[in-house]
C-alpha cells in the first residue's frame, strides 16, 4: 500500500508547458473586471457600515436638534392641565393655554361674562412665580386686586417650605371679572387656566314666572276669601293662601340666591414657586437642541427596531431557502461525483 | 529579545503570477485525478485560473492559503463541467443509443494512477488526490470539499481500502 502511495506521489501529473505558458500569459495581463462596490465592502469591511450608519444617525439627530430647537414635548406634557368639564347645558369651558404662555395670550383666551345676562362665572388660574418672596408678594397683590375691584376674599391658603404654594379664592363683581383675570394673570407665568361660564338668565326668568303665578294665585285666593260665606270655606282658603305665601317666600329666596350668584364671579388662583409647579422651565438653546436630538435619536431607534422586526421573518425565510438550496446542491454534487 | 510581528511586517501578498507558477501543477493534478482526462483537466485548469484572476482581489491570505483557494475554485469549475456532462449524456440517451466510452482508459497516466483512478468514484478520487498526492492536511481538504474533517477521514479510508483491493486483484 505504501508503495502505491509513494508511486502516486512520485508520478503526480504535471501541467504541460503549453498550459503553463497559456495560464502565465493570461496571469500577466491585468484583470478585466475591477472589484465592485459590494466586493470592496465585503467581509470585515462590511462591519464598518454599522458604525458609519450609527454615526450618520447621530449626526442627523444633532443637525435636526440644532436647526429645530423647539421646546420638547416633555416640557409641554409636564405642565398641569385642567381636568374638569362644565356639565350644564348652557355652560362654556375654555381649555387651558399652553404652559408658559404669556399674559397677553391669557387675556385673549379668558373672556368676561356677557353683559345683560345673568351668568355664573368661575375662573381658575394656575401661575408659577420665581420664589417664595415672589409668592408672598403675588398673594398680597391678588388680595389687593380683589378689594380694588369691589370684591372680597373667600379663602386664602399660603404655605412655604421646600416648595411654596398659595391658594386664593376671590369673589369679584361679574362685570369686573375680565379685568380681574387679566390683572391676576400678570402676577406670574401662566401654567394653566380654566374659565367656566354658565348661563343663569333662563333659571331666573323661570323663577320670575313662578313668582308671578303665585302672586296671581294669592290674589285670587284673597278675592275668594272675601266672598266666602261659610267658616269652613274660609278656613280652607286661608290654608291655601298660607301655603302659596310659603312657596312664594321659597321662590324669592331661590331667586335672590341665583341673582347673587350671577352678581359675583368666583376666581380661584393657584400660585406655586417654579420648583414646585412641576413644569420644566424652558432651558437654554443648547439644552433644547440636545433634547430635540435625543428625541430624534429615540425615533430613529424605534424606526430601526420596527424595520428589523418587519424584516426578520423575510431574512429568516431567505436564510432557510438559501440553506435548503445549498444542502440540496451539495447532495446533488455528492451524487454526481459518486457516479462519475 | 522578543520580536513582535506586526501587520506591516507580515509577508507581502504574492502576485497572481507567482501563485500560478507555484500551484499550477497542484491544480492540474487534482483536476486530472477528478476527470481522468488530461486534455479535459488542462481545459478546466485554464478556466480555473481565468476565474481566479477575476476573483484575485477577493483573495484574503489570512483566511487560507492560495493553494486551498485555487483548489476550491478548481472544484467548482469541475463540478460545473460534471453537471454539463451529465446533462449532455441525458440528452444523448434520450435521443439515441449512447456511444460507449472506455471509462478505464486514462491517457498518459502512470500504472498506479490508472489503478487509482479506475478504482474509485470521482468523490473518492478527489480525496486521494488532495490528501495523498497533493498531501493537503485534513482541515485544508475539508475546506476545499466543503465537508467536515471527519468525513474527509472516512472518505479517504474507504478510497484507500478500495484501492488496496484493486491492487490485490491486479
């Protein structure tokens, strides 16, 4: 056996001179086809595409952040918002303006009651002030504004600590409510505001009609009483007239309360120091650019992940098909070589 | 004193002409064993080096030797030829009675080569050529054939056993 192996090695086939010359001549010529882009980036060079793509993503995110340094959504989202809704059919509610809106915006967005109609007017203002000194001053000024406009203070809660808060409930004449909101809005930076206007004119008119009916009924009972002939009939009419008088008193009291409600507007003022209000103050241009860049990067990551998730099944199917074809081709090659 | 060999000090990449000069006989010998036809082996060797020249920029010496790389291309070229031959034979069989070819006749081979080539299939012959004649190690042979080193050993022992039986009969 060893002899055959030695003989096989000793007598291994050698290429003819003609073949050698032909191949060497061809080898001395430069290759016709140059490497394509895919050839050049093949293998380890392909790995460079990953950091290149990541670098491109970062650069584009920074470029977007610098060129569009808008206040981030996080700032807006962190601002408190109003939650209650007016339930009365005739009620009107105004949504809060964006955080950090200026007083002029608030002025436009906060209308006063309509003159000539009885209305319930409730306004809630949330303002941010710089520090506890500003909080104290703003609270004092809010009380002074209420007095100046002919109104009064219903309730005051003032607290300072790590964060300062002040809650003031004011009642001012309805015809001065618009002025009050405007002047109170100037005490700090508006974080949120809510104005509810409910029409009370219709209930008042209804009460007036009820009162008129009752008066007419009392007058009629009085006439009947004068004409009564028996003591029993008189006693019944007197009883009915007394009941009508009692109802009339109730209606008048109710009307007076509704009218009083319409005469004065309620303004709830919430003051907080900047640290306590929870809203992130608008940062510098660099901060906003960075926030925006991070936001864009996050979106790029989400998009890349979504694409990867969407493409994964296709890649798996493609790999399975390729693997199956390769295995089948290899089996066919083996059969071919076994039979040749 | 320890000398560290850096990438810049590594052996320079050989030219294609140097690779041809060094491995032409190996490629031709492998193809001659595989096809059992010197003329066909020359044609296939020529095609192999044409392909290799086109792919030369892709050759990475760190991934394997030039010889292994060239033998891989030679095998692919030979398999294409085997496939085309099989198709041609099928067409001829379908059209008419095929011409009988003496498979055992191999022009220009030594007696031992003739025995070896007649004794086995192309699959076994290529293992004999690579492992015995060209003296490639198991891993390099496995890379050329696209199978595991264990499969190479199995195929080699089977080919040697059959060769031994054939020599005993002779």
